[in-house]
C-alpha cells in the first residue's frame, strides 16, 4: 500500500500534484469518497486564495486584495460552469447517434465522483497548476477539455500555485494599467508633470 497518507496532504496543500499511485486522485487509497475529494479541492486553493487577502493587508488597502480575489474567482467560476455544462451534456458523438446520455460524459471518470465533481476538480487543479487529477482530462468532451487547457495556458493567474498566482495576476494588473495609460495618453510621467503644473 505504501505511505500514501504522509504524501497526500502536501500534494494538495503545497499544490505539488502527482500521486503515489499511477491513477493519482482517482485511486480509492488516495481519494476514497466525495468528502475527501472536496477537502482536496479546499486544500489546493487554501494558500493561493489567502494570499490575495495578505496582499491587501500588505498594500494597506484591503480593496485591492478583494479586487484580485474577485478577478481570480470570476475566471474560476466561468471555467467551472463551462466544464460542467459541456460534460453534463454527454459525448456529442453518442448524442448524434440517438443514444441516451444518462449521467453525462462518464468516460474517464470515477462513478463515485461523477461529472460534477470531476469537472470541478479538473478546473481547480489546472487553475492552481497542481497536477492532481481524479479523472482523465483527455476523456473530456471537446469544450469540457478546453477549460483545463485554457487554464494551463493562462499561466497560473487563477489562484495559481503557492504564491505563483498572486505575482502572475499582479504582473497582469500592472501591464493592464500601463497599456490603458498609453491608450488614453496618461502615462505616469505625464500625470506627474500635470500634477506639478497644477492641471
């Protein structure tokens, strides 16, 4: 059986991913029921989500921390909604042949988790770049599989790994402010000059 318990907590809390068994979090010794599945997702997001609050405290403006958290949460919820919608509709090829879709696209998923928990877990782990899986992402429907791929391509700005999501989102925010300033003609240097002139 092996020392699974000693490895499992740091796998999730540290967003290290991987797994003691080849089936990763789909194996019953690593993730036996929906409760452990939910606790795994909470642990994966615990540190990255709390760092937005820490940023607000360090910047002495808690609204900035909540703004970062809101942007990350919006992207996370949009991805979860899209993945679940696509997976719950079932396999489009089987639907075209008139076969009953029943529980949705269950290929590559554990029956004890189902479509909803599998879509949520896939979104959480790819948002946090954790690497843990409880279903096979290549078995998702085309639109359902697009969500994990999109999250991976975002480069850890949706909560991300421990600390990585925060600095990734801060870089995006700084670039956005800089580009917006260029578009409206208000760069930091011109704004400072106008302040000195009293305009």
